[in-house]
C-alpha cells in the first residue's frame, strides 16, 4: 500500500509519515482504506493508539502523519527475547484489552491485531495499522467471498465469511498473548491454509503457560464468538502483580530493543524493516518533513483467503469435527515499491559464465517459498507464499545468472541499492541489478553486496522481499535452492 517514513513537524516533533505508493494513487480500494484509516484515527483518541497529527487525502501524494512511538514491536521483542515473563504477559494482556474497550466503545474493530501491529513504548503498548479496521456503520471493502487478516490471528467467523465484531479482536488478542507467553506461533507453523485450519479448532498452544493465564487465553480463543469474554472481563481477570511501567523485565525489553537507532547505527541491531535509509522527497506540505523510511513496503500486510477453497471447505467440512475444519488458502500481495525499474543501459560489470542449472523452488524463512504474482508484469512484487509447487514458484537461472520465472526476472530496480530496497520483477535484461548468486544459504546480488531478505524471521504469506546487508547468520536470509 505504501511506505512509512520517520519525519518531523516544523517544530521538530517526530512523526511517522505514511505515504501511498504512486502505483496505488488511482486505486479506489486502496484510497478508500487509507481514508478510512485516517477517519478512524481522527475518531479514536486514547493512550493506546498513536495519535493522528496531520493528513492529506484529497490530492497526491496522499499521506498521513501520526505520532512517532519509539520502541520495538511486540513481534521483534519476542523474536529477540523468546517467551516473555508471565507477569509482563499479563500486563500486556490487560493493557491491550483496555485499549480494545475504548476502541470498541467507538464502534470500531481493529481486525488485524497481532504482534507486528503492537509497539512497546515506555508508557505501555500502542496499537498501530488501522488500515483494515472498520466501524459498525461502515460497509466492508473486501471483495465478495474474500476476507482479510493474518493466519493464526484471524477469528473463525471471519474465515467463514460471517459478520465479525469485537469478539474477533478478542480472538486475535488471545493469539497474540499466546505468542508472547510461549515464544511460539499460537497455532503452529506451515501454510496459511494449515494454520487457519488449526485456529478454527480452538486448540491454541499454551503449553508451559501458567494455569490462570492459559485458561484465559483458551476462553478468548473459543471458536464460538459468543462464548468469548469481553475486553472488560479480560482486564479484571489478568491482575498483573506489577504494572508494565514499573515492571523491571518490561523495562529490560525496552532497553534491549528500544527506540529506532539514529542514522549510522549498525543495521545488524535492528530488523530490516526498521533500518532503511532511502532518500525521500517530503510531501508538499509544511506540516511534516520526511527524513528516512521507517517501514519499507508497509501497508495492508493482509492475507486474502480465496472463495474457491473456502467454498470447498463448506462443501466437504460442514458437520465435521472441529479438527477437520479448514479455511481458505492465502494469496496475498503487498504494494509495489516506489522505485525506478532497472533498464538495459546498466550492463553487468562482467560477462558471467553460462549455466543451465535450474533453481526451481526457493524455500525461505518459515518454510515458505518465493512466488511471483499471476500478472507477471514489470514492477510486480514477488512475495513469500506457502509452497504449493505451482509454476509461479518455479525459478530458473538464466545464462546471465538472473533468477527467472515465466518471462520475468528478480530485479533491484535502482541505481543505488540501500538496505530495505524492495525486490521487484522486470523483463530479463542481464543487467547487474538482476544478477544473484548462492553464497552458502544466502542469495546475494554481487553488484550491491546485499542479500535477499524477508522482513521478519517468520514472514507471513504475502510479505515482500527486500535487500539487506548479508550477515551469514540471520534466519531471514536463509534460502534453500534445490538443483
């Protein structure tokens, strides 16, 4: 959908500036979602949501500026720390439930609550990314027969296409807390189809979690939305021994992975999505001056579940036991990057040796595969998807060492490759922006010296690919290239 930049007001107040990618400026669905997010942030004003500072949703470039909240996401904290202390987890559960009380009182459902959309700040957790949130009086923007969300965090009623309400956010909160309490995915790993199938059974993973906390997570994960406790009840049942702000272990999390580092800090200390430094021309307004990207390829981060496979489940699964329930298969995409495609006037530095070795599937982090969108057009973004053996997941080396599927090659599409650059597809032209080599488990572009990288160690279906400094150890740079 767009990018989020770290910027400032004329007076120096730091802000996060979300800007719609130029490719989506004429897309009515994207603009409607963007305008809806702005309206929701205008409506909801509380301590748990980053406040809206300014916006422009009438002329290009479309953008909005929100309060910048320094601190790691909950997903990053779990990745770096593993499972969190039980009392910290109770505190997060209570604080986020309190946030839902206020949001739901405004008649709004977040609809994409997950660890990636929670920032841990010195004043407590903040909810971000209301791009697919919806008010009670608003019609859905999703096409008929499809739903949006993230496997493992999307409530069963949403997967089935039923009307969703506050109970869906409670389900997502329970899955989020289960992840924090165990350090594991709440419904295991695998394809979006398999994970969604498990989430409909109510069997959330709470192994090793204290009994009272595990019981509350299970209650909130009930497949029946009417049986889940409300957000107010969650606050009452959590009862952490220490408030988050006074909790020393919570403060240690913030110190270990605190605010986004200043320019010049080693990118190895921050996740790829937080470390990019591409130059950006500020929106045409005096109210926000962009400095550098904060998130690359941010936006919907949603999984679209196909109506055909959901229909198949409805035909074969109605009346089956809970363990036999299944949802649709994800097929998501993220927005194209706002970069200039590479062209043939930038030749490779030397003629590479010819090779006829196939690569076929590129299996990456979290056991998913590199996949091309069905349109195979210049500027399309390859994404991470569950491995299914389809043609769009089959890659071959060209004679120029390009990675090709169909009639398109992976392309860096820029005259300067910086950390966080989004990888795209382009006509195979043999330029240095299209050369990739296998170095151990890494896939490296020798011209830039940077490696093919996912934005997290456990990327979700539909996540884009970026380039980042090769580390030799980061799990989000490990690829398996058979053949």
